[in-house]
C-alpha cells in the first residue's frame, strides 16, 4: 500500500523546535544502565511513544518533530549507549541486542504496559529486536505499533558509505580516532537531499554530539552493527513479516544508503506493505522534512492504529 501525504511541505515554515542543543541537554535526565549514565528526555501526554535514533547521531535528531509529537503522546527518547550525551565506554561490547536490553530496561522501569515505537536507521534494528522478543513472549510490555524511518531492514540492499566500510576494517580504530570535522562533513552531507542539507549550526551540533566524551574513539566499535544485521537477518526480517501490530515505513527516497532500493525490497518481503515515500528527502527525513514526517505519522496513528 503506497501512500503520498500531499500539501504538508508547501509553504510550511518549520521552527527549530528546541532550538539550541544546550537547551535539549538541559531538558533531559540521566539514568544508570550497567553503571553507565544514559541521557533521556520525556515530555507530553497521551499514549507512550518511544523514539529511537540512528547512527552516528543521537536523540537530538528528533528535536524538530518533538514539539508536534508531545501534543498527543507521552514521548520518551534517549541517547543509546555510546551516542550523544550518554556514556561512551571504550571497552564495552556494543551490540544491537545490548541496546535493546537498555531500552527494555528503561521501559520496564517506567512501568509501561504498551508503547508505540518510532525508529530511525540504527534504531530500526533495535526495534526489530524488540519485535522479535515480543513474538517470543519474553517482552514484559506490548508494542502497539512500529513506524520505521530509513532503516536498513534488509541488509542485502544496504549501500554503506565508504567511511562506514573502512570503519569495519583493521584500520577502523585509527580512522575513528583520526576522524576530522572536514572528513565527517564530506561523508555525512551525502546522506541528505539536495534541498535539505544542514546549515553550519546544525553541523556544529552534529559534530559536537559525535565527539562529546571522546565519541570518536569508539566509532569503529559501534559500526559493528553492520555485521550484526547480516548475522541476525532471518530473525529480524521474520519479526517484520510476522508483526501483529500496525507497521509503517516512511522513507526519504533520495537516501543513498537505505532509500529507494530498501522501499522496493520492503514491498517484495512484507505482505500488504504500508509505505510512505518522501521525494527529494534523504536519510534524515525527521530532520529534513519534519512536517511531512509528522503528517505521515499522524495519519498512521489515526487510521492504521486507532
């Protein structure tokens, strides 16, 4: 089922929401996971909605959607371990399963019985793992719905950037520690649509979050998720195919790593696929075109979830 959400982009002026990164940090709280400090934000009222960010960024990615989402949802977001303002231990065995344990523990601690998941990129794999756990009967809460944003749901059609490939090589540690602002920008900007590239202040914020608390030193550990996706492909794809709750994919089709090809594969693999394509939008739709994403998500919750 292919859908278009017209009219939301034309003439719409989107504010920066929580405009300053410092304000975003000050509005958050920390909790502890296995002795590590994890940054989180919670606001709004309504049904619980959990936002899960991508690689190599953080929960701040959602700041332009945040003011809209908290109007009708009790929104929870966090910086996963190794990302953003959360701790970035050098000797930790980072994995998608570990991040799912972190998120599951947070939601258990909050006493939530049912949650909606809204995930991007790396976070989509975390959401797939939680879906698999629910289907196995080991998740202590229900997943009411899942919405994916430009995630690598099928690793066979993933097209990683050169810098991601190199980070997995034996030289990954040297590359991560020696990453410069210029080389980061050169690769990162390729992910965006031509008309929605970040401004200098945005890039300052992305770079600050990446390098905060020696973040460069662990990038080569975090990027091992690419191998995890290959190893767990059957488990995570089966979780999608067997999902009992409403699921939607919102995709910026100008994304060079997980855009149009991922949409095509999604239609091939998922029965009655629910997909919304955003033209001229890249890998970060919630940052590049938040009104379009909000419109697509609002329509999903209203008509598919109820």
